């Protein structure tokens, strides 16, 4: 409350759809990318599932859950272009990444290729399994600004050697919001005998997916970001031929099941121990709710969000006199741009950029500013979601110009 009172300027509010979300009206929320945001109707649907469970927990969790999980998985599989038998639910992309990496066996001297824009948590998981086995992590430097997707292909494929065992690559990068050419990367890697783990934390709902056609060995993606489900909802796709080697993070009842009507992959994934399955169960309602917000459904959602992100990126670049840092073909619903270097040391206890703090505390604008590739250089990363509108980015541009010139907006 104190912070809100201290703000000097008012948020200008979101689009005509903002009322579908319970977002704070005093904040211009331009950071859907970090944790997503779930519409009120979807949260209410989740609460209905929760009440249903608590009415007779044994009946639901023991006897009924399987059918409900199957229904939710079928809807999700259709949405991401996969066969449902190749999809497992996981709570988040971090769990999906760890499930794969900690199931695989690496030998000393094996190489895992990543790039230097990989999300920190994912990179930590890669480093962990590499340290345990003596494998080597080969981190490819990707430039930003970047001229074309070919740069990614050339640099990452050039890092392959006969010892390369796995390629780990973001579908959409976290710090720079770039859509990477994963179709070509997966194909080229497979031609070289290397399987790919795609960190698609930002993929589902952000770009159209066709996971079977992609042919990646492993793809994990969050539903709680761009599909707007409640938090704790994500998928792990594992290609059929590789499923026997992938074990869940929690070994549970499925491990010694004698059932033959379902794969071990599914039996193990579906019961990770007692937990709240409603972020998974509500996926069909979330998909339907979002789809009916615009006449063109999900295609129109993705198109509209992307157009807004491109417009906002252009507007900010013009206002700040910055060249567009990446081609449009690499932009989805996130866009990053370089800001002038930070002056002075980080003053915040968490080391947050003072501009990041000022945007939120003084102006009620939620948007990340972070060091990239290393302090004092830095980026700002915008998101565009249905609840946003152009005026919010125009206000951001005015505020940024004033803050960067040392004046108050
Ligand atoms: C590229 C990437 N990978 C993984 C994650 C982790 O997602 P979660 O915290 O939902 O596990 C994120 C989160 O922003 C991300 O951007």
C-alpha cells in the first residue's frame, strides 16, 4: 500500500479485455513473460475443481482422476500438435528440464551444447548433470543485437563435435525474447546424430506448436505463461522411442505397476504423489475461455499479441533512438531492447537495476530491466498480452525518456 501511495503517476490501464484478469488497476502490467497471469474465470473454474476434489477426496483422487487427466491431456496435446501418449504433465518447465536431464546418462567427456542466453535455472540443471558425470558443457555465445536466425544455426552447429550428446536450446529466449529457429536446429542436430531438449517455457500459447512434426526428442513448455492457466501447469513431450529412459523426478506408485493398458511413462507421470492436480485439469477450460475472447480464437490471440509486441518495440526504439536489435522473424509476444549503460552501482538489496525499481515504485509500470550480457550493459524486455494496449507502451516510452535523461516523468 505504501508503495502504491508513493507513486507519482497513474497507470493508464489495459485494453478492453483487461477486466477478464484480476490485475492491479494501478499497475501497467507489461511483464506477462515472467509468470503469466490467469484470467478470473479460469481461476474460478480451478476453484470448482478443487471443491469437487474436497467433496470426496478418495473418490476423486483414487477412482476418478485418471479420466480427468486424460481429458485435459487430450485437449493440451491437440493444442500443441502432439499425440497425447507422448505428453506428460509436470508442474513447470524447470521440472520438465530436470526430468529429462536427470534421466539421461552422460559419460566423462560427453558434450552438452547450450547457448549463453539459456535461462539460468536451466543452465544450472545442465551444469549439475555435467558435474556429476564429468560431461562438458559447451556454451555458445549468441549475439544480441542479432542479424538473423541463421547466426544461431551457424554458431550452435559449429559447436558440435563427435562427443556432442545433447543439444539444449530455448524455443524463445528469456533475457532477449528471441524466437529461435528450433525446427532447423532439431533437424540439423538429428542429422548429426544428436538429440535435442527444447526449453519451450514460453512456447505454448505464444507461438503455434506442432510437436510431432518438430521431431525433437524432448520439449517442455509452460501452460501457466502464455496459455494463461493457473500456476503449476506445464507439459513434457517425450518422443515415443525415448520414453522408456525418462523417469519422473519423484519415483512413486507407477514404478512397479503391473498395468499393461498404459505406458510406464504415463503411469509414472500421472501420480507424482499427493498434490493439487487442478492446474492441469483446468487446461481445457483455460483453452476455451481464452479462445472465445476473440472471434479468431487462438490464432487471433497470437497474431494480436505479436502485432502489439512489434508495434511497442518499434515505438520504444524510435522514442529512445535505438536500432531494432533483431529481425521481425525472431519476435513473438516478447521483445527486448538495449538501454544506455547503467550508471553507478546497484543500489537495491537484491541488486535490481535502479531503473527497474523506479519504473515500478514511482510509475506503477511492471517491466523487467536486467543486466545483459553483463553490467553495466542492460536490456528492457516487454511483453504483450490481450490485456495490454498501445497507450501503456507510449506511457512507458515517455517515462523511460525522462528517467534516462535524469528528469522526472
Ligand atoms: C527459457 C525459460 N526456461 C525455463 C523457465 C522456467 O519456468 P518455470 O519457472 O515455470 O519452471 C523460464 C521462466 O521464465 C524461461 O524463461
